[in-house]
C-alpha cells in the first residue's frame, strides 16, 4: 500500500533539489520503466493506475492519486521511481558529446535519444545545463537515458587533458560536408539562444557549420536538429 507520505515524496521529485537530496528520479510510461529495469536501474517504487501490465511488480493506486504525482498533462498510468545510478569515470577513448548551457529539457532529452540511436554513449554537460533527471528530459529521451551516460562537470579543464579534436557548431565555419571527423573526438553544441560560450569557443579546434538553402529565411536550426545532422555526418 502506498501511503500519503510516499506520494508526497514522489511529487517532490519534480524539483531538482529533492532529486539530489533523495537520490531518486521519476520515469513515466511502461516502456521507459521496462527499459530502466532491463538496464539494471534499481526501482524504489513502481506505481500504476491501470489494470494489467507486463511488469508484475506495479503497485495499484487510484487515478486521482496518480494525477497528483505525474508530471504529464495527460498521465499514461505508469510511473517508476528509481535510484539515480552511480556512473563510471568519463572516458575520452571514443566520441564525447559536450553540451554547453542547454536549457530546454526537450532538447536534452532528444539529444540523448539521438546519441543512443547513433551509438554515442557519453554526454558531458556544463554545470548550468538543464538537469538530466528533469521529468521532461526523461520523457523526451524515450527510454534512451538508461543507455547513455550523462555527466556534469566543468568542461574546459576536462577537454584540455586530451590531445583529441574538438569540433563545435557555429553559424560560420567549415561546411559540414567537408569535415573529416576523427575518432576519438569531442563535439560541442551550445546554448539555444547564445550558442557556444566565448571561453569554450577558444578551445574548439574545428568550427563546423550547417549551411542553409539559399532560399531559406530561417535564422537558425534548433540545437537538437543540428545534432541529428552532425551525428549522421559523423556516422558516415
């Protein structure tokens, strides 16, 4: 039986400070929960307002109780609370995606999903990037969060330790079609409004650009869309 104090705790996990304090985060949706369990994340509570599931360990709660703890406008009836996993040290022997000050949860979640699709296992975020365990990030990652490692550390001291290429996306740079990507490498994406910070730009060894069609009137690409194009070119 789920008691009110547990529901209150779960609802509090919508806030970053409480996720950090309790070492817990929320995954909503039966598939995302199944992915987490398959990748050995440790559950704290598995709750459902639905009848019937492939996961037998769900505890039943009412739809009213579920709506109180869900972060979704239209709750899907399945919610898992998991322990935030401990991670191994960041490894620069393969590709590392660096995110410099991303603020939109949907963008971070989508980039995590893209990394999973293209076989990239590590993302390094600046400390001011949106929290990876924000419910909107988790939802947008569509289960990929359980297969991609996301780290939060100051970027420049880390990348300066290694003599490997550092690619960054800019409005002006070498057209991406002409870039020969070398592995291992680092690929940097900047803040949605301001791009890569000036300080970090000084450490980019190869500035790349995705040029628009001559008839295009769009000012810029969404950072997640840009990441999809870059990852595709990297994989080629």
